[in-house]
C-alpha cells in the first residue's frame, strides 16, 4: 500500500486554512458581545494551560517534585518575576526536592 506524503500535507494545509478562514467569512461584523469577546480573549491561555500542565507533571522523576516546581513557578509568576527568574526558581525547586527524595 503506497502512501503519498504530499496528499497528507495538502489535506492538512487545507484543514488549517479552513479553520482560520471560516470565522472571517462567517462573521463580517465586529463582535460586540462582551461575553464572546471575553471568551475569545481567554481561549489561547486556556489551550496553552491544557497542553502544558500534563507535560509539567510528567517531566520529572516524580509527580511530587513536579508539583513543587509548579507551585514555586506559580508563586514567582504571581509576584511578577521575570520569565527567566520563574524558570530558574522552578528548576531549582525540582532539583532540591529530587535530591532530598533520592532520585
């Protein structure tokens, strides 16, 4: 059974184009509903969180160290630290917890 990779790429490109083009074609007016505007504003953040959170819990040797690193990152981000500082603090916390636990 022969598979043509170019057909797969063409289908994926078409689907991607349709997903991005259809909202523009179907709604030509400006969105005035505050609920819909708010919903659309938070969709990228929700998708990013849904993709990132499972990876956080499986990126270390144990779920405990991952949860500690995640908690440290949340606290540091809440205190408006820079992205580099948040990442370094989370990595340091995971390192310390894994050393204490013996991993």
